[in-house]
């Protein structure tokens, strides 16, 4: 028996078949967590909480998945909404803090929300370099690479997920790849010579 | 960059996002422009490099936590349904309790005629409203009635939907 498609698994979950939800989780949890982390700039723990919200919404509203789009497009659209809502809440809190409503509270700095670009990774040197280069990209650029290269979403699907025009997606992907290539030039140059 | 070509088209070509004849035009340009070929090669390498990376793994208990959270949420939903069903059942019992003694006014009159119902109080609004329009009305009949088994009189309450002229 072949690997079940995502769409079949979500239908199985709707039908109450045990295990379907677990399979979908195992397939997507790491990448959705990464998406949420890059989209919001929060740390691992908070990103896991947000990712949990995403999956909770997905599985609870499985009946509303009409199959007109791919499951992964729908999943990332939900993830995008969860992140947008979180970012909106944060910006509102910041506005309150700046307005002095919450006196004495430390103002939230943008830098607090940024992931550590050069997070120590116990990988090989090349992988470390690539990850560091990816980490140095802007979140908006990493997100489009994730959706395109890891999830294989089309530009149009990405535009739906990120709620921006297709032209913006096209430009953002291109600049993300150019930036990455520039940061990886020393490594890629050595590999080309070898 | 001396080539005036929009290099964003190169990424789109790499991603298979260009339809013909646009894709063919970009390929033709690549054949004759070394600068764009170099850029295209860089883009390919960047894509390959990103593809080779892995997302950070979630905590080992993440899957279990989500499954439990979904279970709790669905359980909460079922509990809400059970609660609503309970309320509906109670409402149905109340309606039956109130509606059961409703009998036709004729039955009430017949009971009175047989002496099986001795009215303690009868509240009967006029059957014609001040404008002379016939009205339907409700009799509230609080009576002492003989019990079905013992014959002992017990208080009873009857609401009778009455037609004009019945009283």
C-alpha cells in the first residue's frame, strides 16, 4: 500500500480514523514550526505553542477543507493567519507600552523577536555555513524559500498564504536566492573549484 | 550588471513558473548572455543549498501534546453538545408538564356537568373584546377532583383553551 496523500489523511481524520492526524503531524510539524518561527521571530518554545495553535485549528476545522486547494496550501494559510493574529496582538501591546498604558514595562524590542541568526548547530561545516547564511536572511525572504523549496508551493499558492501579490512573491524569491548565493559565495566557489 | 534583462525572470524560470513563449525567450537569452548564465547558476546553487537544509525539529513530545490538545478541544465540544441536549430535554419536560392539563373547554364543561370537577376558582375573560370581536380565551380552573384510583379529592389545575360563547 502506497503512502497516503495529505488530502486522504485529512479525510480519514474527518472520518474519525485513528492515526491520520499523527501522520500529518509527523509530516509537517517541523516545517510548520519553522515557518511560524520565521514568520513571527519568536523563540523555539513560543513557536511550538503557535504551531500547536495552527494544528489545533487545522484538525478542528478539518470539515471546512473543501479540497479545492492542496492540503499544504490550506495548512500554511491557517499558519499564516495564526502568525498574523499573533503579530497584530504584539503590535497592539507595543502600542500600549509606548503610549505608557503599561508603565514600567520594558518596551518590546524588535531585536528580541529576531531568531539568533548564527545559532549553534551541530552539523558539518558546510551545513553550518548554509544555515548561518539562511539565518542571516530577512524572515520574509526565508519564508518564501521555505514555501517554495521545502513545500513546493507555486507562486500563486504562496501569494494566497502570505496575502501578497504574485509579483511580490516572484521578486522576494529572487532576491532571497541572490542574497543567499552572495553569502555562500566562498563555500560555493570552493566546491566549484573542487 | 550590464545586462538590462530582468533577472527575476531567471528565478521564475528555475521554478517552472514561466509559461511559453516567455520561458523560451528567457532560455534563448541565457544562451547568448554569459552574465545571466552565471546568475542563473548562482540561483540554482542557492536553491540547492537551501533545499539541503533541514528545519529545526520540534520537541520530542510535540506530537503527543497536539494530539492531546485536539482531544481535549473535541471533548469540550462534545460536552457542550451534551449540555445543550440536557437543557433541551428539561425544556421538553417543562413544556409537556404545562401542556398536559390543557384540555378542550368542552371537556371541562362536561366534567363540571358530571360533577367530577368542582371549581374552586374560574378565571374567564370576556369572550368578546371591547370592540365586539369574538376572542379565544383561556380558562384557569383550579378544582378539587376525585383521584382516579382512590376517589379522594385532590387539587387540580386545568388550563382550557376556550372558544367564544363556551362559558
